C-alpha cells in the first residue's frame, strides 16, 4: 500500500510540474505575464487593508473584513 501511495504522489507531482512548465512556455511565447501566488491565507486576506482573519469568511461565498468592513460576494 505504501508503495502505491508513493507512486500516486510522484504522478501528481509530475502532473503539476508539467502544467506549470506548459503555462510558463505559453506565456513566454505570447508575451503574457505569469505570476504564482502563495495560497496560504489567501481566502482570509482583505485586499483593501491587508488584514488576515479567519472571522472574515463567515461563509464560503461571502467575505466581510472584520478590520475595515469591506465586503464582497465571491460566487
């Protein structure tokens, strides 16, 4: 079982690498800009004031910053 899990991780890693490689290639070729973003806390970060708070996401579809009061619907 452990061997199969290791194989699955290896396949997933190669798949993600290939996707990234293709995106970089296509963007370079077309002159587009590609930016990779650190996903940590991105769903809790207020774009207006920069506050990070778990309470700012009362539901998956709603963001309401507890710091500045900025709100938006995400769906």
